[in-house]
C-alpha cells in the first residue's frame, strides 16, 4: 500500500541534486570517478515531452542527432566522459593512447569505448565497410586489404582480465610506451595497428568502429547476470548502479513491477519482414543469406521454408530466433533467451532445394544505445524510458516500472467510493497539447547506425477532428534501433494523446490501494461510465473536515486509457527505405539494373511478312542508377540446359529486349547485368518471378473498353471499342439482373459478332447488367467481362406475369421444395442413410439428379394472339453451400395456337410468338454446378392495338358491336354520338370480343342513333 504523501507520475523534477564528475585522460589511460547522491527521483511517462531540448556543447545533454555522430568516430579530446553501452550498438570512442614506431611506419592506437565490461565485439568496420579478421586480428578483405601484407590489425578488449589478455599482450609487444602497468581494467576498448602502405593509405587514416554486444545485465527474474538488451533490465541497471547511475538501493525497487515490464519487453510482435534465400553450413551451424535483410538483429523471430528438404534441425512453420553475426550470416536458436545467449541449433545436414528465410516477429521493446555519464541521471533516465514507452514512479518507498502495454484495472471505483467534493471532468486537452501525427528519428543500423526518420504515424480521423490541420509531435527515440518498434512506440504516443478525458475526484480510503501508474475502472452513473479505464496520473493523501472532525481521503487525477492504445497490427507497419549512401561512385563497382520482368503471349507475338506468327519473350527492366553504365548483357537458356546462350547487348536507355525463336510451353531462365565504360560488369540479376514459361498464343484477349447500351423504342443498341489483340474471333454479350452479374450464369444475348456495334430486341424490360467479352480463335475469352447497367422501359401490356416462388405450384421433376426458404433444391439419388453426417451437412445435395425441372400449369391467353413477347423477369439460381461450378438456369417454352398442337419445349431467352396456349419450364443441369432455384417469373406481354368504327347504327333496344379480332385483355372503349339530340351513350357487356351500346336522349328515353367508337387494348 502506498504511504501517505504525494505521488506524481508525470512530474519530471528531481527531489535532490544529482552530481557527476567528468572523466579525465592521463598518460593514455582513461580513468573515471563518478559520485551520485540521490534521495528521491520522480520520472514521468514518455508521452509528455520526455527529452529536453539539446544544450550547448559541454552542457551534458545532446540531441540524438549530435550524439549519434560521435558513436562511430574516433576523436581526440583532453577530457571526456565515460559512456555506458547497452544492447547492440555500433561504437567508437575517444583515443586514449597513440604511438608510432618503426620510423613512423607503424601507428598504434587505443580507443576506449565504454566505462565497463562488455559482452563481445560482433562486427568490425573500416570507415563504413564491414570487414573480416583472421584469428590474429589481421584484416582479410576490403579496400584496405593487401594480399601478403599486414595493413590493419585490430584487437578487442572486453574490459575483463581474460577479455583484455590478447589486446594487452599485443600492445605491450608492439609499443615502446605501453607496459604491463597500463591496463584500463574494467574498460572496454580496442587496439588498432596501422602498417603504412602508400597504395593502401593514399589519404588519411580510415576510421575504425565496432558493432558490439554491450553491458551484461542482472536479470531480476532469475538472478543471473548475462548479456541482454531488455529495456526493463537496462533501466533497473541504471537505477541501481552506484558507479554511473542513480544508485538507488535494491530494497527500494519493486522487483515485481520490473519483472512484469521485462516480460512485456520480450513478448514477440508480428512484423513485416524481409525474406531471403539461404544456405546452411553444418560445420559452423551458420546460415548464409543471399542478401542483406533490413531490420534483422539478434532475437528476431524467423520462419524457414523450402521447395526441397530443410536442413536437419529445422522445421517449417516453426518460429526460431536469430543470432546475428553479420549482414548476411548468423545462426538460429530455439528460444529468444538462447538467441541472446548465442546458443545455436546444431545443424547436421544442409538439406536440399532452395531454402527461404523470413523475418516474422521481433521483441516488443529493446534498448540499444549509449548513456553518457556527462548527462544528468534525470536526462539519461528520460531517454532510456523512451525505449519501452515507459513510466517510472516512486511511491510508498518503492520504485515501480511500467512498460508500454495496457494494464488491466487493479480495482473499480463507484459512487460509493467517492468522498464529498466535486468531480471535475475535462473532455479535451488544450490545442497546444494536441497533435494528430507523430514523427521523429531513431538510430538505424541499416544506415550505419545514424539517426534516421522513422515512417510517421498519422490518423485521418484525428486529422478530420482537428479541421484538417496537421499537428505534429516530434519524438526522438535514441535507444530504439528498429523502425517497426519505433512506429509502435509512436502509435502509442499518438493514441494516448487522443484519450483526452481527464477526471479530478476525491475518494475515501478505498483508493489507498491505488498508486500513480495504476489503471483503475470508473463506474459512475452520473457520467454514464461503466468500468471505464483510466490511468492514475496523480495520487494525493488529503485531510478534510477541519481539526475538530478530520476526515481522511485520497485525491486522484485520472486520464482515460484503453487497450486499443497499445494495439498493433503488422499491416500498420511501413517498411523503412534506408537513405542511400552519399559516397562518390566506385568505378569498379557497377550497380545492377532492377525489376527484370519477363512477358510473352499475344501482345509479344511477332507477325512475319509470310504470315508466320513467332513467339518471343519480352524482357523489360529499370536501368542501373550508375552514371557510368554503358549497356546491358541479356542472356537466356532453356531450364533444362546447363549452358547460357551468347549475350544480347542492349544499349543504355532502351530498357527492353526481345528473345526470339522460343518454344511455346517451354520454360526459360533469363538474366541481365550492367556493363560500364571500363568494361566492368555488375552481378547478374534474375526476375523476381523466377523461371518464365512461354505462353505463346494461349493468352486470352484483353478486356473490352468503353462499352455502352441505349434503348430506342423496342430495340437496344450496344457499342464498344475494338480490342487491340491481333488474335480476335469476335465478341459475345450476356445479361443478368442488375447488380447480380456473373458471366458463367448470365443469359446469352448475342452470338459472336466481329463488329463493335449491334442492335437487337433481345433485352426484356427491367433493370439489367449487360456484359461483354472478346474471344480469340482458340476460344480464349477476356479475363473480365466489361459491364453496363441499363433500365429497359416496357411499352407493352402484360398478359401474364406469375412469380412461382415460394409456393411452386406445378410439376416438380427431381426437385424438392424447401419449406423454410421457399426454394427448389435438387433431389438426391441416394437415401440419407447411404452417406455420412459430414457430407450431409457440408453439401447442398449428395449425388443430385442431373436434370431437375419445374413446370407450372398451362397458360391460356383466351384467344390466339399475334406478336406475343415471352421473357423472364426473375429467374435466379444460386450455387449451393459446399458446391462448386456455375449456376446456369435454363428457361424453356412450348406454345401453340388454338388450332395447332404442341411440338416440344425449346430453350428461350427473349422473343415473340403467335399463340394462345403456352407451357413454360425452369431447368437446372447439376453437372455444371449444383444450384438451388429461388425465383421464376415468366412474362408474356403484347403491344397495345387499336380498333375503330364510324357511322355505326344503334337501335332503340341497343346494338352489339363485335371486334374484328379478339383482344386478349378487355379493352378501353370510347363512344362518340353523332346525333345532336342524344344525351349520352351507355356501354355495357364489354368483353375481349364485343361490347353493347345504347343511346338515350335528354329525357332519358332510349332512341335510335349513329355512333363512332374506338377500342384500345392488348
């Protein structure tokens, strides 16, 4: 339980002074005295301006940009501070000893890199070039290597008696000044001997730097000291170290909180990582990558795969952990801890085929960087906290560390836990504190460990909330060396800032269980909050009620939070593009062309003068960025051949070439390289897609463009642009209900046509999607149908329109009606007990009948009709669950006039016929796809016609007027009386064949008269 008093998690003040003396250099030996006095240190969350502005030189606190420059450079300075190195870092340091011997031909240089012991050196750099050393420390490669002669010798001292033994022995043997009394004990360092050679050292001496595994750390979880870059363990080390850190006693540290933070740091997070091919070496257990992987370091999660067999010791779909030795070499471990300990898997066989290495994850937080003892502990701790988006609090006599992860509420406060006093709620922070984007820099190992911009984190929703004004926050991450990790930290920073609700409230002593840094749930009815999560920012013990009746309580200042603040999906990650080197070009190093791409098929075919069509492979690429590149060598061979064909020489700037006389269906290997004006060539580049198989004439024609349709009375005109393919047979049009177009189940509208315009009457009334594809002479069709939506207006009168679902009254053949959904489902030829339960539930129908039909009752129009149009308004079949193929429903019709006989069903789309009787049928062929039928509405309509009569005599008793041809529907009849004495005409008994008319005068008496009449109908 926290003690009484004040605990503030966002303060950055020091309770007492923190003093540190500078280090001095004397007689080539670097010595340091550090004295730390601290009684209380309260540090805050990194989301609130963690890193102070850089001070002037000598002020002790440098920006990340300034301090990073010093990491890789050797410098001479009379007084300098020691540096503490945590994690995986490229370093150099102050020159603490320099001597020339052998008439100035040999130069001896000692550089002190850390004020403590380190784990070991991993890589060596001459300027920015990675080099290898033999067992005696002699350089073995690079521009400063000369065969048969020593030019550079490097010896490393880790700062321990055994780790410094080789360095001290070499320095004593070669120097006239360095003796056994000069040791620099407990200081990591390296010794370099330069052997002068006019050809090798044409200019000034090169700069030597190392990539090292830094300080060994005490692990509070298992009480073992070993190498680690766990950010929580780094902070524990700096907090408790009396030599160069804060010097807090261990009994004032809440070990449980540090253990929790350490575990969070080692959680593996999915990342978007590089993939490379690799080979294995069973003698060293090493794997060698085909090329450098970005953001690859010790502890990364790795998966391997192969097209053959993996090396014995490795399995596919298993996460391993990388042990990095160089840009392209390393080992694999079975656990993260073993990777840090460099305990590799024993590989006993190299496997076969091509192996692939993929980065899939990384630890959530690591801390890799340099702490300068010249800066104040407060400044250093603030920087260290950025590495895990951390919060360090001191309350109840204990230091507590919280890593950047969601902390579930430790308790929930309700109205019953509140004391008297107001609840102050602020829903927004000030505009000055607000931001909707985070950008900044981190230390990028892939860019020579120099400060690099990590991809900015933005949110369009927040931008809209801020009236589309981009508000940036700059966050420097001096101890973060992974771009994906930097982005995760920046996202937390952004999301925390947008949780803007703050609450001040007074509580009773129930809140004593809380402390600054905890997460608490609030259930307050007046606010409408139920277990809403808040971070405890400020915790104060308070007294109320006066001296006569004091009442104790807790005042809290809270800020809202959410687990979504810490959510991360690898899809949010932006791959970092490292900045290119700025060195002058090397004439003996030629940059390769890129993006070699191969294509074949219709667009690459060549038509000879004699009409012969020749297959070719077209190679395209992006020219080398090398300013001295002159031309390119393009080579090819059959996959089955071992010898490459002679090079095709293609000038710079053309960026394409053709490989002739290749065989259709044959696979070919193709490669290309650059060649400069000196004749120096680059390495070969092959297509990312690998071997290319010649397509020849099998490529389908292109998609149709600019397709449109327009109705003109009873016809529709369709128009489109000609495809550019030489191999073209024609076009086909199909249609289906608008918004539900699928080429395989759409209704054919035309046969193949060669032109680009067609007019027909085949599209019925309704809202339709019409699609078009091009076909070549081999029957290949366009990959995608080009569609156009059109609504066709119906000018006809509908004689019959009957939607048969869901009742489906009629004759079912091999169909069964599903009572729940009202659909027709193909019947099975098997009994239920003939199949297993899995099949019954996984498929629409087991062993369905091939032909399934539905036939409703015969249609009778009442009389013979001329020019009746028959079509389908709704005809929907859908592939059933667990089935495949295409739904292709078939509409059939059989019809006759009164005096004729039926002559059999025929497949129908849209058309006109002369008939009185009609039978329709819906059919599904399950051999093309097992589908169910959910709609069937056949329509018969006809154009309106008009009949007239004039001067027709009407008797007193009335007259029957017959139509010359019967209507199919009762028409609308209009009468005009010619007799002026008549008052009105009355029409009765109107039918499809006649009507009766009677004329009355003004007195209502029936009279004989003469009329004109008009009948309009279908």
